[in-house]
């Protein structure tokens, strides 16, 4: 069990992500989400996956690509901070989307990549000791603990799943 991080263990903007995680069984939640998120996206047609709810908004393929990018970023930060207290640069999600053509890939391929990234993340997060979970670093100019990043990873996915239900599938 990875206990809930304190508010000083993650940046203020991430409180919405951490707030979505209503369990201390965060790794179990991430395992369940791996399967349900895979099912959600892999059951879409290519036409459905190319849907954007408004002009200038991301397609569902781009949303999934963003979720993959963000999980990689959060897990890398957790890995680095578990080993050493350093500062890492931020990442701009819009630049990442603009410089990757998620829309040219099949939704099946993206869904499979999501599960592969999640599996890797779970192996990493399960291996952290209690001491490593409390270690901290700075990312995007904000102090964050490894434990905070674990909860941010799960909460970021829940945040986007909620937006998908409200704006894309409603």
C-alpha cells in the first residue's frame, strides 16, 4: 500500500489529479485502469477515435497519446527522484502533441502501447521502498515526492477518463 501524499508533496495544479484517487490501493487501481482504459480505446472504431468535440481540441487518439506521454514523464520523474534529489525540466503537452502524429496510428496500436507503458510503470512503482517513495525532487520548478508522482499518474488518467465521458462520449 502506498499511502496518500501530503499536499506539499505535489504541485498545486496536481491536486485535481490526486483528488481523483479515492483509494490507498493506488497500484491496484492502476492495474484495473490498465484493463478498463485498454478496453475503452480498443473497442473504438477508427472514426470514433478521430473525434474531437470542438474545433482545435484533441482527437481521442491524441488524448490517449497525451496520456501515454504523461505517464512516461511522471514515471521517469519518479524513477529519477527515487535515486537522487535533482531538478528536471518541465514538458509542454501541446508541443508534445504537435510533434507526434498520433492520428496517423491505429487506435489499436495506441491502446496496446498504453498497456505496455502501464505495465512498465507498475513494475517500477511496485519496486519502490518506503524510503524511496518519500524522496523528492523538483520538476517544472515544483517540488514533488515519488509518492506524489504515483498518485499523480493514476489521477491524471482518471482526470482524462472523466473528460472523455463528459465531452467525447456524452
